[in-house]
C-alpha cells in the first residue's frame, strides 16, 4: 500500500505544495518583481511560511532549502533577513546558488522541503 500524495494549488505546470510521507515540498517566487531584494525576500519568506502552515508544518520544521539569488551583492541583505526569520536552533541544510531566474526582475527564488507536523 503506497502513501497518498497530496497537492495544493495544482496547475498544469506546478503545485504550490506537494506532501508525501509526512514531507512537504514547496517553492516560491516574489509576487512583486519590481521590489528590491529586501522586499522580495520578505515576500517570499512570508509566502513560504503561509504554505508551510497550510500544509501542517512550520518554519521550525524545514529540513532543507535551496536559495536561488541573482546577484552576489544581495547575499548579505538576504542572510540578514533569513537569519531573523529562521527560528533559533532550527536552521535547515541550505544551499545558495547564483542563478539567472526565469523572470529577469526576480532577485530570489526559494525551494524547500519540510517535515509535516
């Protein structure tokens, strides 16, 4: 008997979240591509936190995270906001990659995996 796969916000191309075996997979991009790195980062972190909550998880249960950022010059500001957002003692495994994102105005995209509650 296989475990069910639960999807939310599913379109032809992607789902907002996918949960399987008590593990939540999600990815977010900025809603306002014209915002600066701080605005885009805070927006994406807020979207991820809401999606985690909807999936029965939280930011303290993030297992791993891949951050795609378009400019090395933005990493200090991103890290400042990230460090304030992640609960003390709950830092996930993390990779940060300088990338050319699909929308040229996006400055950050975050993909993560979390344990469901």
